[in-house]
C-alpha cells in the first residue's frame, strides 16, 4: 500500500527501504516550496518554524544513539542548521551558487518537517520523527555536493555576518 512504511534495524536501511515513499512525499511540497521562495515573509516564518522544530528534535534524539533504528538519526538532523543557513543566504542573495532545484528541495523538506500531516504523525513519540528524518536524508542525498560547496564558502567568510543567525539557531535548540 502506498504511504505504508517498512521499518528496519537502522536509519540507513529504513531510508533506503522507504525511498520511493519519501520522494513522493517530498515532491508533493515542491509547488508550495516555490511559492514560499517567492515570498520573503513566508520564507522567514518557515525558517523560524524549522529552527524551533530542529532544536526540539535534536534535543530529543541526542540520548537515543543506542536505539538501533535511530543510530545515526542525530547526525542527519545535525545538518539541518547548515541547510537553514544556506536557504537564508540564498534568500538574502549572499550565496547563489546553487541550482534552484536544490533550494526547492530543501524548502520542500522544511515544509514536510513542520507539517502536522505526514506519514507518521509527529505526536507519536520518536517514531513520529522517523519519516521526517527519512525526508531529510533523501534531500541530503540530493544536495550533498551543493551543501558541501556552500559550507566551504560559508567557512571561508568566517562567521562575522552569521553571528545573529547562529545564535538564533542554537537558542532554538535550548527552548
């Protein structure tokens, strides 16, 4: 049945076994992602929501490293702040060396994560975030070289014009 997830012993197998389902879920958000990208205020709201959600998920996942299906989930979620910085720098026209399709995929991922309607409802403790982690893993696979190029650029500039945003992201983790 479409939309039915198969569970595995670890995160990588879970993502791979459900790749088609996650890709379909992600593609459903592409048009909405393009709309949000054309509206800076909506994009700012989405980035605020994803920062808060990322902080909550990260805080909950830290102590779960020994649970087999969640064995590397935290490392996947750990890349979300970089994706947030990338989208923010794209929005602010600081960084444009990335295909538009990659930006759309990242924003579509953010929409999926903050949406209360997804494959596993987020109110289900831990399990509710497995599908979100799967979608993040799919997007990271799509944009990994773009993210690496961005991160090199980001580090070459130092953090002088990122300090405010960096504090916001890490403050969201503490809330």
